[in-house]
């Protein structure tokens, strides 16, 4: 019994580590740990950026992936719950990238995708806009591999519910973290 348990445990750990490291995420616009350009700063709330969503490219989704989600989140926002900047789900699995500005007002997301209201109160991308003098903030752009073509949340779901369901359902995810300060 002990040997069988150990074999199953090792197999499970091996599968988890493969799944957790499988997804690849890159961007020509933002780099891991690097400061973002003003192009990706919000336009409003005292910020005067271009409010463009960065281009993102992904690959190596695990078997069983039926859709993709993309989120942008600031864990350093001076709230008790961080700050959601972007939530897009139901991206068709055949999609492997989003162009710069795809999530911005007037941008073009893949057909069938659903955007959710962010913490700025809009369904589009909301760029970086940390309070002046608050120091460096991290912006976590995450691609989620999902087992269903449609995430089970209503169209008016708030960011917390979308984030909860993404974490509950994800087969794998990959995060690229850029930084910004004002």
C-alpha cells in the first residue's frame, strides 16, 4: 500500500509541476520585472497615459484546454483586495495572442470573448495608475488555460467572482509581471 501511495503521489507531483510550467507567456511591449511605458498608463484618475493594453503571446497550453482567459491585476493597490485592471474570458483556444490595444476602448478581442468590469468601472483594459508617491506597483498579466469553452459566470459578474472562478477552474496559468510608479 505504501509503495502504491508513493508512486501515485510522485505521479501527481510530476503532473502538477509539468502543468504549472507548461504555459509560455511573452510580450513585445512589457518585460518581466521591467517598468512599463506610459502607453500602458490609464487615462483618467489623474493619469494621462494612452491606456493601451499590451500585446501578449502565449503557447504550450495543456491538453484539455478549451478556452483562455487574460487578466491584469495590481496586488500593490492601496485596497484590501488589490486592483483588477482587465478581465477577459472565453477567448477561443485557437487564439495565441492579443495585439496591443485589443482590450482598450475600440480594440478588437477575438469573437466570443467576454470582458468584465474592472475596478475602474469599465469593461475595457484599464492601464496602470498607482497613486502618486505610492512607490512601485506590480502589474500581473496572467493567461489562464481553462477546461470549458465558457466560464460559468454571469455577464455582470464582479472581478472577485471572475477571479475566484478562474482560480477554481484553471488547468494552468502563466503570469508576466511588469512594474509602474508615478
